[in-house]
């Protein structure tokens, strides 16, 4: 800054405040702040500052407010929204950068600040150091552990792709999928570099995972996060911690295909699989349909040949077993001979049997005559009439006996009912007497905590009846104990082993 921009206080004419000799014109606060602002902008119209980023603030307006610092000073800075959206590397706390811009003032707070027009890391080493520190921290949390990685399905039905819809990457992926095995593809458009890259990629991964199974939008079976090659600054959005955590938390298997084969980002470590290129990611997601058809055709041929060999082996074994079996003619030859012999004997046997029956019939018929049959019929008629004469009186006697038994049964039933009623009345009277007896019984008194004292079977009603040395039986509600009256009245009662105990011992 030129020394003649402001008058030095010691060179200014002195005069008493408010005196008539002070002809210096007065300036308002706004005018003085404006003169200072113009002077600062003229003197520092373009500067390059190297320092470490401290506090970073991103209000809803889209502007970025930050501090540049070294070991002795702090410089406030601002990045307007339009410039922030074009930056290749977004400001992060702890990153060493080189900022280009101009110095201006903020009259509202009497402070100066740097308006940043360009921001670049102070060499690739600064970004790599930050990347290495972030990688170690996430690895210590277990986000990159191999045991938590999932295997993508062999043949996914739906593939979700997170990439820019206007780049060559999506065309390469679709073309490769069409060549290998056409599948249903859902594309979630995102920015693949710049300030919006990291939050959009993380939101896309979370959005695919939030799709319900069987919903109107099919849920992908595998995800591909893809981007073409670029510099470290271009790929920096995929080194964001939020992107790495979203990839690690994805329930859908995720394939990372960011950059070329030599490029490595944090999402590559957090993903379930890493592909060197987007085209390789498509090859990793689906098999080759032609190769599958050829494999299936080969397996089908092997199955047919194996089945044919099995059938031929079984046919040969059946022939060998058939040769070991006897011929059907040999199996039925002996039964056939026995049948023929029986057939020859059958006519003679039937003739002999018939002749024997005819002889028996002749002998029985010789003993029968009409007179004999008549006598037998007359004798049977006489017995039948005799039985008829005896049936009527027998039925009358049986009816009379049955009526008598019925009358006796009715009388017995009335006696039984009367006896039951009499027995019930006596039972009720007995229960009343038992309750009355319980009321007068001394057992109820014992149940209230009293005891009955007996001496030689007699109940003692006073202590005078207990002579020294006498054996007492003390009855409680749950048993009895024996006691002896001491000869010395100063001694207390003694329990002895004499006497029978009832109930449990106390």
C-alpha cells in the first residue's frame, strides 16, 4: 500500500477540537468506510494467500465463509455461491490451500476479508495427507473390513446405477449390459464432481436402499456407483466421509467404479466390490448370457448322455439277470403234469361217488312206507293238540305272576323312597346335633389358645390339685405333652418323656 494514501497523524495540522482554525472537512461514518474500502481494493486488487483452512460455514444462501490461518494470524474469507459451485476442491477444515482473490472491507463490522475467486490445494501432498488421515480413521471404525462385505447376486433382476445421466459412463454401462445379459436398469442422476457431488451420491445410495421390496419402483439387487477418470480434485467428492459411510451402510451390494484403474477413492474401500472401470463394473454385475447358454447346453448334453448310459447299463444288467432265471415252461411243467393226472382221475371218481349216493338213497327209501308216514303224522298231530291245550293255562299263569312281580316292584319302590326320605331327615338331625356338640366341646376352647391339664385322667381346674411330683398331661389344640410337677415349688415345670404324645411334638 502506498504511504501517501492516508495522511500521517503527526503530519496533520493541529488545532483545538471544534476550533475556528480547523478547516478540515468532516466525513460521515459511511463516507469514511467507503474511502477505506476503495483504498483497500485499489491496493490489494489481486492477491494469492497460502494458509490452512480453519472454521468453515455454509449458510442456506449458498455462500461459504471460512478462515485462513497460519501460526500467527487469521484472515477471514468468503466464497460467493457462484464461485463455490465451480470450485474443483471444496474447502474443508484442516486443508492447506492457496487462495486467489481480492481484499475488501465489510463496513457493517469494520473488518476486512478476502473474497476468494479461486481455491486450490497447496500441492497434491495436502490432499493426500488429508485423504490418508481420513482413510485410517474410517478403517479403524471397521468400515473397510472384509467380513462385512456382501457378495453381489449372480444374476440380478434390477441394477441401480448412480452416475451422471449425460456422460459417456452410463452409455458404456448400458452398452456392456446389453452385450452380456440385458437387465432392468434404474439410473439415479447425480453430479460427479463439484460441491454437490458428495451429498448427491450419498443421498442416491440411501434412496435406493429406502425403496421397499415389491413397491411401485423395483428395488435394485445390486448398485453401481460410476464416474470416468479425472484428477484428484475431480474425484474428491468420492473421498467424502459421508459417501464412504453411505456405501458401507448400504444393504444392497455395491460395486464402485470411480475413475480409471490407477485411481483410488474412499468409496472403493467401503464398497463390496471395486471395478477398475465402469465397463468392468457392468461385467462384474452380470454374467455373459451366451456363455451361460453354452454352459447349459453342455450340461444338457452331459445329462442326456449320462441318462443314456444309465439306461443301457440297467438294460444289460436286466438281461444278465434274465438269463439266470428259469424258463416259464420249466416253472409250469410239473403243475401241468399234476393237473393232467387229476383230470384223468376225475371222471372215474365222479362216477364212483354218484353210485355210492344212489345206493344209500335206495337203502333209505326201502325203509320208508305210506303207513309209517301216516302214523308219524298222526302222532305229531296229537302232540301238537296236547301242547295247544297246555299253552293257554300256562300263558294265564305267566301273566298273573308277571302282574304280581310288577305290584311288588311298585311297593318296593315306595318303600325305598320312604326310607330315603327318612334317612335324609335323620342325617340333617345328626348334623344339627354334631354342630351343637361342637359348640359345647372343649376343642373349640383349645383352638383359641387354651390348654387342658389332666392328672391321672382327671381334669385339673386349679393349681391346688397338682400335687408335687405328680405327672401331668397337657393337651393343646394340635397334640399333648407330659410334664412333672416339681417337688420344689420354686422350680419351673419340667417336660418328661413319660406319657403318650398326640399330633406333632411342640
